[in-house]
């Protein structure tokens, strides 16, 4: 198979679809210094979306065809229901020299490769915290994507958080956990804040404490290397306040509810895809 390596120091990046996810990734890439904004392009008809990208130096060109023609790496960041039509429309321009990436939820590599007429595709599942540089992303390589291609994309998406490599068969579960997971935690933050208000705290103080507590706990889990059960035990004194609260959570089936949420979202993702 003939190889067409992407030049890591000079390649150009294009986004097909200029929504919030594309903007978050592009901002992260520019902020991290991986690519200058002048080597990134996209296309959109909405003045607001054009202004969003132009505000940090990304070039907004006239058409999607223009984006593909001038890009070495093309990221499809479109809604799943229009992905097929968009890829088919651009198919004549999707040569083997271009590395193709999809962040469209639920669209499988085999379908992307068939529509594009190219198996040099990488599928990435990021999540919305990419907007603040804290994404949890997973990628899977298509048939013709090389290890070098994977390293390049890992570096790109590493600029907006952490990225793992996994077999595509896990992507529905990835969607159920990290794709949908931020919403579960927003509910938890809101509930913790409501509990603080119920206990007598002012609303703004309760929300600030709840948000920072979740952030701090997540940082402890990722940075200490300790099992979350051990971290929980470290906070839980005999007969103390924490075990009283944990007892109530266990009585309400807290862990089982979170597990069920992930499984339900995974099932839904499997059905949709």
C-alpha cells in the first residue's frame, strides 16, 4: 500500500462543520501551539459562526470543497443525520493523501470508509468539556490509517483534554459513559447545591462549593493514582458526617443509578447507530 505521510510541521487542518465542537477543538489546537490559526480553515454560512472562528484567527473559506482542497487533515464535525450526504458530496476530493477524521456520534468507520471511498479514516469520540480543555476522547483507526496518523490525531485531541485509543466496538459504551457522562455530573452538581441550600447555605455559595468539590475530587482521582474507593475511605471517619451521607446515598441506590444510566445511554447509542 502506497504511503502518503502527513508532514507534522507543515500540515493544514480543515473542519467540515463549524459548530461548537469544531470550535472547541480548533481553539485548543491554537491555544496549545500545535498549529497556528493560519493553517486551520472551515466554512459556514452563519455570520455568528464565521465570527467565532475568525475571532481567534482561523480562516473561514467559501465552501466545504475549498476546505478539503487546501487541507491535509479533514475533520468531519457534522450532525450524524447529515454525515452521509456531506461525505458523499465531498467524495471526489477525498484522496488517499488526506487523513480523514470523524467526530460525528454513532457513525461507524465502515460506513464512513464506504461513503468516502477511502479507509484512511480515524473516528474520535470527544465530549463537551473540550470547550474548557478537559475533554475525555477515544479514537479508533480505520483500515488504512497508520500509526503515524494515530499519533498525529492523538496530539491534536490531546490539546483539548485526554485521549485514549480503543477498538471501535467499545464506542457505544464510550458514548454512554464519557459522551453522556457530563450531563450526569451536572445533575449531581445541581443536586449537591440544592442540598446545600436546603441545609441553609446561600445559593451562590452552595453552587460554587458543589462545582469546586466535584472538580477537586476528579483531580484527586486522576492525579493520585488511588482507587476511588480508597479516596472515599480516606474522607470517611468512623461515626462521622461523611459515612452518614454515604449511608443515605447507598440507601437510595446511588451507585446502581449511575451504572444504569451508563448502560441505558449505551443501549440507546447502539440502537441509534
